[in-house]
C-alpha cells in the first residue's frame, strides 16, 4: 500500500522512541570449592543419617516374673479369634501392599486377669499388623494370677 504525502507527513510528526535495554546475564560462573562452610555446586551435600522410627512402639519389658501358658490354653484362645484373624488376612490381600508371607509371629503379653495388654506382630504391612493386634487384644485368656507371655506363629 502506498501512503500519500499527507499520511507520511502525519506519521513523521510523531517521534518514534525506541527503548534499547542492555542485556545482562544473571548467570554467575560456578564458585570454586574453597572449603567454605556450606554446600556448593562443586561438592555434594552431606547429610547426617536419620535413625529409623518404628511405626509401633516397642513392647515394654514385662514386669515381674512371667509364665508361659500351656499350649491347650493358647490354642483355645486363638481358635476363638480365628475367623477375625482370617478377615484381617483377606483385607490385607486386597490392599495395595499385600503381605509377602503367610507366616506371622504374634507376641502377646497377658496380665494376671487374662487380658492381653501388649499385642505385636512382625507383619510388614502396618494396617495388617494393627488389625492382628486389635483381634489379639480381644482374645479370651483365663485369669491365671500371674502375667504371661505368649509367642504364637500364625499360618495363613
């Protein structure tokens, strides 16, 4: 399109300003490792190892002398909770982290009245372990007058 003389005169009447900004680079050359305090790009970050924290607190040591219950008593109590243990196993199989083995060791500490005070297992899945402990706390053990410790292997 060809502009007429009048149009050119009007365009030249307005001064055109061009803003030129100098380009600056914000990148800085990497610092050399001078042994200064703190990490740099040249040396890897050093972290102190953090100790593992158990999701379930360790069982408290048993107070006073404890006894071991006869196998017949333990089998009767475990038999009463068998269906509930199997429901825990079925639920664990449907979870996103199913147990890797079918043999679980259950540690029970029973007070002198027959109530389970401590129930822990070596199950890897925390939800499965909590379910087993909840069932174990409701097991009906007889009152023998002394605290007892029971180790029960559960096979699923």
